[in-house]
C-alpha cells in the first residue's frame, strides 16, 4: 500500500503520506484519522474496500458548509445503507428510508463506509471518548453493537450519539459504496453491500433538523414523532419496532408497533407497501405488524415475516440467498445420504409416469 501511495501522481494539491511503523489496529487508526480534522478543519475517511462517486467531494463540501453550526449533527455519511442490521449485522432486513423532500435524512447511527467529520464534530466526540465510556446491557443500542470487539471505534460513537441525542446526515443517493472484499467479515467477495452511486453534479438540498420529522433512531426505526407528524397515533406513548430488532424490555413506552409475535394485538397491518412504515401510515391491513401494549410482545418475529420482506424489498438478493443455501445443503453428508436412500423410490415414480404415457 505504501508503494502504491508513493507512486500515485496527485494533481489536486499537496499529497501527504503518513506511514506507521506498526499496525495501529482499527480503533486507534480511525481515531488518528479523525484527529487530522484539527489540522485541516475537516476530514473524509475512506477505507480500502470503498469506491466513491465522482462527485463525493462536492457533496461532502456542501454538507460541511450547511451543517457547520448545527450542534445536533455528529457527522456526515457518504454511503446510505440498504440493510437494517440492528438485529444481526450483515444479515439484516432490507432498509429503505422514507422520503422527506430533500437529498438527505438523519439517523442515530454512525457511518463507517465513507464518513466526514468537521473539527467541531470530532472534538465533541473525542471529549466524550476520552472519558473512557463503558457500554452495558442497559444501553439502548442494538445487541450486535454491544458485542463488537474492543477494536471497534464505532460502538463508542454509537453510544456517544444516542446518549447525547445526536445524528449523522445520510444521503438518499450514496456517494460511496462497499465492494465487500474478502477479509475479516467475508470469506469471499460479496456484492451484498453495493449501493447505487450519485453520478451527476448538483447543488444539494439539505434539511434542517427542525424542518423534517423523518428521523431514524439507533435501530433504523422512525421516532414516534415521525408518525405523529403524519397524523398516526398523535401523542400516544409508543415505541417503533417494525424491523423487529429492538429489545423491548429496555423501553418504557406503554404501546408498540412491532413485527414480533403479539398475544393481544389491538390493531394489525400488512408489510406489502415499501417502505415498511407506509403500511401503518396508509392503514394497509394485514397480520404482520401489530399495535399493542409493549408487554404483550414475544421475542420472535411473526412467522414468515422475514422471508416475505426480503422477497418484497429485494427479490434478486432473496433468490440468490435461497439458491446459495440450497447449494450448501446439497453438499452435506446428511443430504447425500437422504438423496441416495430415496433415489430408488424416485426412479420408480419416474418410470411409472412414463409407462402411463
């Protein structure tokens, strides 16, 4: 990598190479990158398996300028996620954000696949980080985040933005995408993390925090205020769990919208409209999403919900996953024993059909 950096001809200003004598580890490395914002005023962090839009710098510059004085913004993302990974990272349900009329929206989730920090944003996090925060089971963070290793910087940023009610800015059309190269997370290259890139230059229309109510929490779930703003259950005390990843015992709301199994549903909705929240907002009838008292829910999804959502949101990925699963099963000893033990019966049935013809 150092050899590539040294040979690269950079025609857009100063090229500076910072080479470390030893591997810092992921957390220390990202922290050191963020610290560069003090020297340069802001920093764009790109990992080696990312690919960027030709206009990523335009987007980053405009976003930095627009949100420079907004104290509720903790960072700016170049990517927009297409999976809700709050329940289980990399195998989550497909995620599509509701439109708000602008080019970006807000989530209580730190970006790690192309992120931008101003010095103000980074220094605020760094002050929190230096207190050596501890993540506990009572934190309202996705379970998989709590289990991330100590090498993770991102889990501490998660806690920081949730504890301080802060947000990342996400684009509706991404300016970075992830190749999913083989490595720590994947045994081989995967296209599952690829997202569509912006390929035109434009002046972006960014929302102010006080202008829009389409805002997502740390579980990629809309806040109740988003539903209230559209006339749904105004001022009713409820939490939102339409992706099924929230541990409801950590929340104190009296009521809940959820795809978890419910003993005594008050109202029920389908999951056939995209995005999933539209089923509630449009009153689309069904039996997958329930509205009921929080204490009436179990821990598991309504049977068939996961597969149905994957089919609706991304049929190509769903069918590919099914085929991959079938191919894997066919390689197992149990399948081969079962197949060959039944083979004589299958052969007999085939011959019998031919004789009838």
